[in-house]
């Protein structure tokens, strides 16, 4: 079957490879759109808190809850055992190479604080499962039941994590 030159209305065959160029252009444009272009930097956690170590840890805790009838881990050892028992594909889907990488904030370099057994949540708020010890620029990441990660200034942080 031959391709015919429709743009000019002629019945002359298109030159060899003439359909290949537009198809390649379409494929390349689709790939660039899907990957966000040719960015050399990764998305920062300021742009996407879910991409942070707190975000990854929050997803691990949420996966634990799904697998354990809504319960959160009771200890760090329980959480570590859960991650160690996961198959590599599940860990990769959560963005987790190791639990150790999740337990240190990539924003402030401090250990992430875990809240075992759930925290007392403010009215209408999901319980907090983890948070940054120090944060950056007066803002801390707070991971919650349900998988959400919130950027919280000091006032909001005190609402989410009452003094103990």
C-alpha cells in the first residue's frame, strides 16, 4: 500500500520516509510532555512535599495501615520489619530504597520524628504519623494518616502536634 500526497491533492507517492518524520516528531513531543521536558534538576521538596523523605515515610505508614486493618506501627522496629519484608517492586513503587533513608529529613538533615499509635488529632484533622524535627525556613513537613503531607509553619505545627 502506498501513501499518497494529500496536501497538494496530487496522486504522486510521498518520498520514502516522509511519514516517518512526522511520527517521530509526535513520539518525541509526547515523551517530552510526559517527562516534563529536559529538566536536569529533580523536583525539590519545596515544590512537592510528597517527594521528600517525610512524604515517602508517610506513604510507607499508610501502606502499613492498609495491610494491618487501619493500625499504625507500634514501634520503629515494627516499621523496619514491615519495610524489610516488602518485595522490591512495592518498595520502589513507594519510592523507598531503605527505611533508613526515610528516617532522616532530606530538608533539615535531622531524624524524622515518628508518632506511633497515632496522635491526638485536632477536630476534623487526620492523625499525624511523622514530622520534621527542625524543618527549614520556619516550616516543617508533617505526614498524616491518609498519606497527606502538609507544610506547616510554627503556629500550624503547634495545632497539629500539641506540646506533650
